[in-house]
């Protein structure tokens, strides 16, 4: 389907049709967005996709509403908004259009649906009501602040502010997907490094990147420290025992805590050691060799003290 028109309702807007518009306008850049409730526009036709209006859900006919009786539900019984329906049917194509590798499409489609789309669906349907001081800072609430004020009598105000909301929402969607895609790329690199490391206790990575999820996924419980280059030096960092809390599998040596440069070199015996955090979870060195030596010494102390987990 290559529509000429993307049709949603006129008047006040909500996050679900704004975010649906982000997806659809990327896929069908040539199509014109029409905001209307007129029957001639919200009746299915081969030249249009209709969403968040029209009183029906029929993907083959190109209509994606969720306000009617018998509205569509997810497999687990949770409700869809128009955003969830559009993501279900067009999300994979959107990811392809943004350059996501084929091998990551399904994983990213599912994770974005769970972490980003579903909360929008639940909020729009009243199944999730954020409360407390941050309630007004959720994405749906912030997008609604872009609506025209009550005494703005410009007849184009609603459409103008809707377009502003789509532009802003696009930045969040693209950034969130880029972050999620980068985590999948990092996972691939970390898993490769784990395989290369074998039963060694120190994991060397080619650059700084998220590493904990891949370490847990690989079941690499033997790893104690990660070493990687930064812009001007090298980093040695501990590995948390789990997603909750800050307890490490092994701490850096207590004698290094809070020391820098010559003091740290003298205590550690490592030429080029430059820094150890007082919390003993991260250290730095001038060179790769110095960082690896620091990590090896930290492993030796952890093993000798019985601190290591595997």
C-alpha cells in the first residue's frame, strides 16, 4: 500500500495519533496528513490510511481505530491505542527504513513495543494513570502541553501545534530506537569478546559500551572486570552482581581506593596507573598494558580473598 493520505481526527490531539504519525510519515513521506472527522475522509479507501478515528479496525482496509465496541486487544488482554495498532502493522517496516539490520528487527520491534508503545496504549485507554510529582512529565502529558491555549482563535492553531508535536515526538522515537539498536550492536560485540576471552577473568572490549546484559545472557559468571579504551586513557571497571543494586562481583583492591597518579603507581606497582575511585568500582590507566595489569592484580586479590563469585 502506498497511500496518498494519512487521515486522523481533527481538534485536540493525544500521544497515540501523534506517535502513529511519526511512524507513518517516515514510511509514506509523499502522503499528506489530513486531520478531519468528515465522513468522506474517515471512510476507508485505497488511497489512505486512517488511524485513531473511524470506528473500526481493519488492517486490510487501512483503518486503525480503537474507540469502538469490540476494540482490539493484545494477546494478553491489554488494550491497544492507535499507536499500538500502527506499530503492530508498520513497526517492522519502520525499523527497516531506519536502517536496522534484519537480524535485529524482531528483537527491537518487540522491545520497543513493550517499553515504549505499550505504556502509551495503556495511558490512552485509561488503564495506566501516572501519579505523583512526575505525572505531568510523562511523554503523553508533555505532548499535550503543545495543544493551543483556549483563547488562541487562529483556525490553523490545532494543525500547527499538532505538527509541532509530531516533530518533537519524532526526535524521541528516533533517539529511543537508536539507543535500543546500539544495545543490540553492543551485545553482539560483547558476546564475541566473551567467546574470545574463554575462562579468563578480565573481559577486554574495543570501546566503552553497555556490557552487563550480554554478560548475564552469556552466563559468564567467571568474569570479574572489564577493560576498554576511552578517549585519552583506559578504563578498568567492576561488574555488578545483578540489575538491582551496586554490589560488584569483585571490588578493586582496598589499598587503591581514592588514589591517583604517583600515589596509585606506588601502591599498585603499576606504571601508568592514574586513578582509582574511592568506591573501588572503576579505575583508569594511561595505557592498555597498565589497565590490563591493574585488572589482573585486582583479580588476584579477589581470588585470594575469596571475594569472586565463580
